[in-house]
C-alpha cells in the first residue's frame, strides 16, 4: 500500500504569535480528539539511530531522502504504543506507523532483533534489517506538549509543540519520572503545518495574518535539538 506524501512547514514562533494563532484556529478548525480540556496532550518519542548516527548526520547535512525510526507513547501511558518511521523525500514527508505491544517495545529498546525476521509487519521487518545491518539502537528520548487543530480538507493538521525536553542518554521511556532537560535557552514554541496537496486559502491567510510580525520557516528537528548535549561536532 502506497504511503501518502504530505507537505510539512515548520516555524519557531513567539508566545504572542501562539496566542493569536491558537485563538483564531479554535474558531475555524477542529480540536484534536486526543487532547484534554485545553486541547493538549503529552508526547514522548524514543528515537533510534545507527551505529554511525546516520539519521542525525543526514538531517544536519540536508540529505534529500532519509528515514527516522521511533517509538511513541502519549501522556506517559503504555496503552497506545506506536512504532513509526518518518521519511523525507525532498520537500515532502510520509509516516508509516504500526501499533505494538509493550513486550515488543521493550525488545526494540534493548536493540534485540531476535525473532523479528518472521514478522508480518513491513515496518518491523525494516527495523529488523536496520538492527542487523547497521546496528540500529535507541539514542534519545524527546518529550513535548502538543496542541493540535485539524481540518478534513487536504487533511490539514496544525500543531503547537511546547516544553520540549531531552531525556539525554536515558532510554527508559516508560518512566514518567525520568529526568529531562530543555534543549533551548528559552521556551521555544514550534508551529508545524501539515497538509496533502494544497493548503486551503483561508487557512493560509490566517497563518499569514497571525505570523505577520515575522516567523521564519525553518527545517526544525526536535530530534537533533535533543541530541545537542552529546557534544558532537554540529
């Protein structure tokens, strides 16, 4: 089955821009059904990389086509665990995702590919291959609070990601008390806009109005920022 390709725009925005844009979107888009009374929920992702840090280096170097593997949970719960691969194809993105058990998650976290060669999941099979051939293993936990708005036309999804935190060298992703640290000097807010072929005109106009004081589109990577404490040369 073909994985749909989507557009993804990213911006660093100020607190004032967030309040203006969030207030406008509440009136025209749907809140994320996974959100709480404030339309927010917590995301924790454990990212994987190869023994040569290929995902990290390819992102920094701007390689056109690349993949990142991760395990993701919500609100510190293991009720919904997803294994995901986010792919970049020049200016477009796609994401493959499969729900996995806690046992399988723990096995992947230990970088143990035993038995995965017989899986029926194409994504798990890819992880098996990467673990066998390139020593794929978990490298960093990325935490943040997300506020999201949706629209069915072009499958628009607009998110505000706040309170970004790095788990440093820990891979204990199911520990809700895991110590984390912010990778930014200030509490940056990341705006992401995802859509299929074309962003509806009125949504584009709202974004232009709310960001008129200046918000520069940027190739932001929460994964890269959360690895900044490893003293690598980047």
